């Protein structure tokens, strides 16, 4: 009986830890809800005739999330807009990367 109770408690603990790990992945970047893609851009601006004017935008990075909030793809771009680095992540049924 003690072995069964110990196994049950241990299983429950691992379930809670796995759920918490998924929550942290989503919450680490401050996401709320089911966000699919985040694209970060930089804009060049200038001050002309007393007003700030946006000139051009440059894509800096792109992050793709699955329905569970796990990061599945991370892309970084060079100044000319070409891909500098791309990482793709996969998760098992338990949410482990």
C-alpha cells in the first residue's frame, strides 16, 4: 500500500512539474492567450520639421508558438533582411523539448 501511495504521489508531482514547465515557456516572454507568431522589427526614424518620421523597418526576429504555448521556431535576421540563424524545436507528448 505504501508503494502504491508513493507511486501515486510521485506521478502527481511529475505531472504538476511538466504543466509548470509549459506555463513558464509561455509566460517567460509575457504572453497572454494563444499567441502564434511574434515578429520583432526595428524602425529607422528621423526628426524633420519638428515631427518624428518613420523611414524604414527592418525585421529583427520571428518566434513561432504552438497551440500549447511552446516555442517551436526562432529566426533571427541580418540587417539586409536575410536569415542569420533559424532554430526549430520539437516537443514530445509530455511537453519536453
